[in-house]
C-alpha cells in the first residue's frame, strides 16, 4: 500500500463538502416538522401560506383555527408581502382533520400547471402535509394520452377533450368528468414603442395564415400586408410551439382550426422567449397567456382585440364575460373510477371554495360565482 | 568552380537559416495557438462558474435546500428533487456495479479473449456505451413503464433505466481495471494452489478496486446529471414531498433546474443557479470520493 501525499487533506475536504450538503438538509427537515403553538396575529413564513393551526383554549376547551395568510396589502403580488396567522372559521373545505393520506397524480397542460401547483401547495399546507399532489407537464395532448391509458387520475387541459381522445378513453373504458377550473385569456403583444393599439381578428388571420401552395410559409411579410395602411415595415412573429395548448388555442381563435398556422415564425414552448424577443424588436408581434402579459406589462404591450364589435381591452373582466375575443376555459378531467376519488373530491371542493384566492395568486382569471356553482355541482356528483 | 561552390555554400547557408527561422516562428505560433485554445476552454468554464455562483448566492441557504417545490419563486426549494435524485441514482448505481463487475470478471477471466463470442459481446457493449441516453428513455417507456413490466412512472422505472444506461460504461471500465492486474499475480495464486474463484476473489478483484471504483463513480455522476430519459419517464415538475418508496412519483435535480430555467418569472433564474451549484457540489463530492478510493487502495507492482 503506497501512501499518497496529501491524502489526509483531500479526505478532509470531502468530509466538509459532504457535510455542507447533508447537515442543513437533515437539520432542516427536522426543524420544519416541529411547529410551536401559534396564536392569531403571529407572523408566519411564506412557505406556510394557507397552513391551518388549531388553538385550544385551556380553560374552556373551545377550539378555534388560525390560517397563515397575506397580512399587508391585498395581494400576494404586493411589493413585499407579509404573512401572519389570522382567525378563520373552519369550513368543509379545510381538511386539517383529514385522516387518510392523499396521493393524487395529475398530468397535462403547462398552462394549467401554475394554477394546480398553487392549489396543490395550499392543499398540502391546509392538510398539514397529508394531501400530497404531484403534477406532470406533458402538455394537454400528452396528458390525455396518459389519462386515457389509465396512468393518471386527473388530466389538466387548456382545451376541451378532442374526439380522437374521447375514442381513446372509451376504448379503455375510462369514464371522466370535466370540471372548469379557471378562465384564461390569450394576449397578442407588441413592442411598447409600437403605435398600434387595437387589432382586428381578420387582420390577425391575414398575418398568421399560411399562403396557399407553399409548405406553410406565410404570405404577409410586412405589417402593411396584413393591416391596410400600416407602415411599420418588416413583420417578425413569435408564437407557441406546435405541441403546446397555447398553439392550438390561438389557431382556433384566429383560423377556427387548431392546426392551421404559418410555420415561418419563432416557435417556442417557453413564453419567456417571446417576451424577450418582442421586448427587443420594435416590429415584432407575439402571443401567450394573459397571465404572462399582465406580469410582463412593462416589456410587452397587449393589444386590444376587435372581433367585429369594437376594440376590447385585454383584462380579467372582459375574459370572464366573454367579450374579449381570445378567452378560453381551462379544465381538469377527473377519472370517475379513480381509486383516490374521495380525496380528489376533497381537493376539488377545496379548490372551488378558494378559487378566487388561488386564481389571483396564480395570475389567472378566476371563475365567476356562477361558474363556481356549476363546477361544485359536478364535483358533488362524482 | 571554387567561387561558384562558395557562392552556392553561402546561398545554401542563408537558405538553411531562413528555414530554421520559419520553423521557429511556426513553433511559436503553435504554442500561442495551444495557449489560446486552453484560454478559450478554461475561460468559458470559469466565466460560467463565476456567473452561476454569483447568481446563486442569494438563494444558497438552508431554506432553499429544505423547501419543497413551489409555484412562487421566493419559497421554492429542492429537497424533493435532492432526495428524488438519491432514490433514483443510488440503487441504479449499486445494481449496475454488481452486474458490471460480474460481467467484466466473466469476460476477462472466463472467456477466451480471441473467441468469436468475446468479440461479439465486446462490440455490443461498446456500441451500447455510445447510444444516446434518450434512446434508453424510449426503451424504458416502452418496456418498463408500459408494456411488459408496466411499472408506471415511478422511481423503480427510472432507477432501472438509468442503471441500464450506465451499465456499459461500468463494464468497460471494470474490464480495463481487471485487465490491468498483472498476470504474475494470478500465476502466483495458482502456483500456491488456489482455485479460480479464490484467485479472483482474493487477488484480482482487490487489485482492480481503484479502477472499478473510479469508473463506476464516473458512471454514477453521469446518471446524476441525466435529464433526457427521465423526461420520457415522467419525472414530475411538482412533487410536494420526499419519496417514501420505490413505487412513488419523483423529480430529480436536473429536471428541477430545467423547470426553474424555463419559468417566465425572472426570480426563478436565481433558484436555477442555486440548484446548479448544489448539483455541481454533489458531482464534485462524488468525483472526490473516486479520487480518495483510488488513492487509498492504489498499489504499485
């Protein structure tokens, strides 16, 4: 055995490196489990948002509940939100007392993902770690493929299930219930320096349609070719990749067919690429979810849309009332015979009871009271 | 003739010196070129590392290590991804190590090196070692997650597929290590009356440990940094807890990084950088372990 110079030193370094990774993890996982008794008004951390804690009065033995909520400003998206425990009346939707462990698996649309992730996080906090939910990102079509093979219990979708997918589910004997979970609007965005304020749907169609006889290359090369009298010059287009639900939706809105689109544009599954591209290019035009447009309002300007009855601003209220031309419903599909159906019902009830809060926090357009009512009736019948 | 010869000699001298001159210049250019290549390679790496560490600094704390994934960039963390990676990679590494060492021993010690069978198997293993990882992902999707085994998108599926992926690399390195053991060691053992098994067990394998360990830890590092096949195998974007068994759903560090990096909110980029640092440190720790094992058990013959 040959002793190598410096061996002691290297093993010490290794120990330090390994300790630096593992010690905080182990200490942290123990520390996060223990929670001291809290009372109303106590500060809590952001990660405990929506956590429920039970308070028992030692004299009267009466039980009250506090929940970790945003305490400054009205919104989670305030500059520096503060969190504290606030007294709440325990509702049917609060499953702090759930005794069965939940393990719900869902997959599907990347558009619905942030919404369900926020819901899953709040559900996890509310059930004190019993309600576990895992969410995949296969896209609407990929999600339905797994759902109709019986591999998932819930599928997130940014459009209604298609006829081929209905057939696939039927072939495997899978019955399902469709639940509306939020409204989403698509925004058409341009560079903030672009003088254009409003665009007609017919102009968008001209802009995005593939020329006849070509392999998908568009005919409009300049802004003037699509919008009469526009002198902005070359047209640079950004859009969603053909696997995404956003692509399907946009084409359905513009061309009334989910696969019709010109192909010579910057296609991406990552909306951030479009945000950066449009922000850097004065003659660019792109589209993505309204939630992104609200968040990136300083970099991209969302256009008003005109479907023949005048220009309509891209905002939440217009999406909810349907006057905005590019609004779409977002769904989850639930397998009726899922093993965890009881817990799925609890989760969806929780979701619908808190739809406003969750929709706001995930930057979606929340459901209206009427929509919540319809969805609740569907969940109750599961 | 004499004067001509003199002139010729002079001419040829100047010619020689000019040839030497260009050769030396070429030499210097070559050296400069080499340094430049080194600078480009090393400079890029250092720039990337510094950039990542600076970006990651604000998120590198115990909160980030112990938090679970979150849709909000401020309180997201990598605990689930970290333990997911361990759950997937450790069994994959151990099982492939066992199979790889057995295969290597068989091929090196029990099969005639120049036989057709040995040639055929070696060729196949070397080809497998060069197959892109996504192909293993597709294979796993068709035969492990669905199809014959139908294990679904669980930890054991991912573990088996990653194990298959690193197996050829481990076999190749184990074979090299066993081949490097001097045959005098074997002959000595046989001369003292040991059986084939005793010789392998007590002489060949202990002597080959440094090489086997280095090769397999490098293989495990590769599995740790792999994301393409796991995307096929349904590694999830959001998992609210650590895995508790082999049939649980999971996510892994490279996919956590991928998810952070593709989020629209800028704040997630800091989380991505921090997760990259954790993965880098983990990989460095593994490589360090390989060096230590090699140094500890190095023998000179």
